[in-house]
C-alpha cells in the first residue's frame, strides 16, 4: 500500500482530493494550477489530447462538440457521454480523466503515489450510479476502498460522529450543478439516512445564469446593443457571472465589464439585486428542504443541526433564508472542501480496517499512514504500531499519538 490514503469528492461541477497529513489534519491538495478545486470539465484536443479543469471549462461554450461538463449526471444512467474522433466515450471513461487529473496533480504535490481512495457520491445514487463511479476509479488505475455517501462524509468532517449524544442533522448541499438535502440520525453506533430530497438539475450554475441574463439586459440598455451574443461573448459572460457571484459573498456590490461588438459596458451588480433575481431558485431549495423535514417528522425525527455543504452555500442568502425559515443558525465549515476531507478521514479508517483484516508483510521502505489512536463514533481505540520493516508501518520515525476523529 502507498504512503497515504485519499478522499475524493468527484463533483458535478468541481472536484477535489484530500488526505490526512502527519499532524492528523485533513488537507485538500492543490492542483497544478494552484487551486484547491478542479472544474469537472473535459475537453478533447487533437487525436490524443485530453484537457481537464479550468482550461477545459473556458472551452465549454467555444467548443461544445468536443467539451463535456456535468458528466456526473450521466453516471449509471447512460453509456454515452460524448463522441470524439468517431469514438463514443462513456461517462465512466470521462470521469476517469477527471480522477486522473486529481491524482496526478496530488502525486506531484506530495511526491508519492496516489492509489488507495474513497470516492464520494450523492445519497440518492443507487447501485448503478455507485458501480459506475467505482468503475471510473478502476479505469483511472485506482484502488477504490469504498464509495461513500457525500452527506456521511460531510458529517464526519463536521465532527458529528465524535459526539456521544444521539442527534438528527440536516445536510443542505448546494453545489454547482445539483441540490441535495439529506436528513441523518447519528448515534454512538452508526449513521442512518432518514430521508433525502433535492433537485438534481438545480445548482450554482443557475445562479450564474441569472446574473448572465441580468448583465446582458443591462449591457443592451447601456449601449444600445441589439444583436446576438456570439459564443465568445457568452463564454466571457459566463465566467464573469460566476466570478461576480463569488465576490458578492463578501462584497455588497461588484462591477462586471463587458466588451461586445466594439461596445463597452460597466454593469454594477449589487447583492440586493442578486438576491432578487435569484429568489425563485432559493425558494426551490427551501421547498425541497420543507418536504424532507416533513418526512423526517413523520418518522419521529426533529432537526438538531443544519450543516452547509457545497460551494454555493457560501452565498449569504442561503444562511439568511435558513435562519428565517427554521430559526436555526446553520454550521458552515469549508463547504466546498468538507466532503473530500471527510472522505479522507474515512479512508484512514478503511485502511486500518483492511490492514487489520489482512495483515501483510511489508518488505519495502514505503510505509503507509495508519493512525495509532483513532476515535470511532467517540470511542478511542489505541493501536500499537511499530516502525520497523515486515510489519504495518507509520510514516513517522517513532510511535505517534496522532488522533484522527472518524
């Protein structure tokens, strides 16, 4: 086994990879471009050229026939994702390219092999979707330790599993391409999914679209432009709309500069305007949340905590709406990294379990990271691990008291 085990959030619009470092901290690994998340977009260039990530994303509108995004929505549902050079590509194959990008960049950053992984999927994924996700990992050359539900991973990272008292949590997951709400009951023994709902076509991209439509109308009003926005202008507006959305999470107003057909415009977008033009989208998430809560109550469960997951939950309108509706302050902790980090913590647990079930003789100098002190559901288990060859090894020169909460 390699030095580390990893957690991968294979997302609809963005993906990321994390591991537990020597201090016991779950850490997301930057990609080659220096970003913590990688766009889940694949573009085909030339006979053998495959581009994944931000560059591919910037090609999405300009080269729609050779670029594919949102491939996660096809997993387990279709055997066709895109045709390139007369060859049909499956969703599993396209997803494997995204996984390879993540693991290759992580391998360079850590100067070690990335092999053993836990990959996350939405709670609503059935056996077909889960198997397709595992197949993508295998195609990418990975050893998939387990397919883990995203809300479970989030609960692990938020520390819900370390508490002794039973509680019911609601995971509000608004990502770039989908919205999921999952209610789980957690006790000292296990995590039980009570119910889940959502809109698998609603995500941050729809908020981007709303800004695009707004700035297009404002640009026409300012400049008198009455033509069609070509693919270059559309791509420019799409990227600037997403950036404006992100900036409005910390600013009250942002400018958007457009240059179309020789005309230039400077459109100001305020947070108030943004909230107004996206209000129906937010209302849909609250409606779905209401449905899930009603089902949970029928089963005898009341919500104790709300956890925010997904980069789009950084928008202030989300927290504001949840407080106003449910009189409960939601918890938000690195929402675009929480799932990957939770998966990384869980991967350590799986690695230990696998080694415990299948003791191996390790004749190489490549150790693995297994923690001598692991807390599972709040119960501390002390494990003596020697740092000599021919036994399961730590990456440290002596026995450590590293405490990872599972």
